[in-house]
């Protein structure tokens, strides 16, 4: 039985991970759960899985959780931590063989980094880890001699294709020289065919109406702007050791093919699956084994066609901004992520129009120096500064939109 801690247990990926765990009885034991403020979701998770350690956002929530556990007479009761220390405690818990990193935003960055340094098996769903601190995290993984197992469907698909390309058992991933390019697929989101002139007035409800996936609010908006693909390009660079020029993005509206890998001899491998995150989650936490599952199946009788389109950077400028940030490197990818998080939050709060999201990001990137990071403190400082600048730009844009 494998022991598992989850960073972000009450979010979309965390909840689906627990569903996978529950579908595979006697294979996993949950030993740690880190959540934010959703105690209504966390309480039944504790009741079902009896973790040794849990963490919530702050001290007040920790006290409230303790009170509710007593009222419900849940035993045994876990140790309760909170804030940054709590997230670190769950990420570095000695009893956890696997740490699933699914906390949204930079809140899970430091804990994931420490888990990597300790040599834990890290199943990675948190995009910020590699976007903001890819060089530091991958150096730590190399030093620990451990591979990060991607949970995102696109990188999980690439991992499976590269694994399938090995010629001998337990040979690891193929040589970098064997790979010509990686192609990440994108659904195109809700605005794939929307006239460009209408995007300026796009509403939050429209942007959150993803045609294929059920996800959290931020990643759904990132799909609408295609910033999620920009992040994924940066992640693929770090995860698979390929150059930026070897990573392409193509729109595939059906979201059945999750990625392609093209090899130097012209052969192309693709991974197909329904748009359901339970499949890549199970692959990541059971790796290197493949475990039978009846939860997710591809219904071939409904697979009528597979369509592909080029990506328009005019329609999706965030993808261009992400590539530029990756090319310049240093603090820019970190600033890219921070500015996007602030801009998306402002859009969801109706303080910024949809097209204001790339405008905020570009303004922050132009102000960000190309410094390199030598420690996680450098990353967190750059993140905080980018957030401060993004908030300023949001206020400036909001003041311009107010009639005189």
C-alpha cells in the first residue's frame, strides 16, 4: 500500500484524486491533506480517509476545524496545522511516499520544492511550480535522482508517449536526440470561434463555459485566454528537456488526443483518452504500474472525427507572451504567472475586461528585469513584486474604463 499526501485536497484535482483512491481500495493510504478554507469539503475527506496530518489556510480556520471534528466525534483526529508552515508540513510529511501537488497558485510552490528535495515521488498538477521556478525544481529533482510525474493531461500524455517509445523494459525515457518535437493539444476554449470584435465584451459566464473540461475557475479562464497552453509550453521545456523551438501547440476541439510526440524518423505517437482528469491522475500515482480501472473509458462508437487547427496569436495573445517570457527566462516566467493570477482574479471580480488580462500581463513583463534565481526566496520575492505591479496596472485600467 502506497502512502499519499495531497496539496490542495479540496480543489478540483484534489477531489478527483480522492475519487481515484477510493476506486482502488487497499492500494493507497492518505496520510496528509492540505486545503485552503473549504472546511465543508475537508471534513468528509478527513472522516473517510483518516489522515495523520491536515492543514488549512489560517489559525482561525484551524480552530474551527478542530471544533467541528470534536462535535462530529471524528476519531482518530489528525494533527491540524495552518498557513505556510502547514503546507510545508504536509509536503514534507515523513510518512508520505507520494506527494500530489495540486494547490492552486504559488501557495503550493515551496512545499512541492521541499518534497522534491527530500526525494519524494511528486505527482505534479500545480503549474506554478515549473513556470515560476522550473530551473530550481528540476535541479533539485536531478540531485535527488527522482522524476516528476506530470498530472496535467497534456504532459501526462507526453510522458506516456515517451515511455511507450522505449525499446527495453525499465529503460526510462528516450534520448533527447530521438525527439523532433512535442505537440500539445488545446481545445480552443469557449472563444475558439467567437468573432474577435466580441471578445472585448466577453462575460465571466461565457469565459467559464468550457466546452469539454470541468475545472477550477482560474484554469478555466486560462483555457479561454490560452494562457494555460503558454504555461504548458514552459512546463514541457523543463519536464522533458526539449528546447522552446521543439514545442508546438495545436487546437484539437474534441480534446481526445492530449498530446503528440514526433520523433526524428518521422514517427508520431499520440495518447488518446476522454477529457477526464481521473485517468492521468491514476497514471501518475500508480506509476510505473498500470492498474486496471473501470472509471474512465474511451467510447469509440462516439468518436466520429478528430479536427485540428492552427493557433491564432491574434486571438490568443497570452500564448505569445508566455513564449516570450520563456525565451527571455530569469524572473519573467514567474512574473508571467503572478500577473496572470492577479488579472484573472480581477476579471472574475468584474474589475477588468476579458481583453484586459493579456494587457496586464504584458505591462508587468515589460517592467520585470531578467534576473536569475538562486533560491526559493528569490522566486517568492519576484512573485510578490509582479503581483504588486499587476494590481497597479489593474487599477490603472479600471480608472480608464470609468466615464469622465
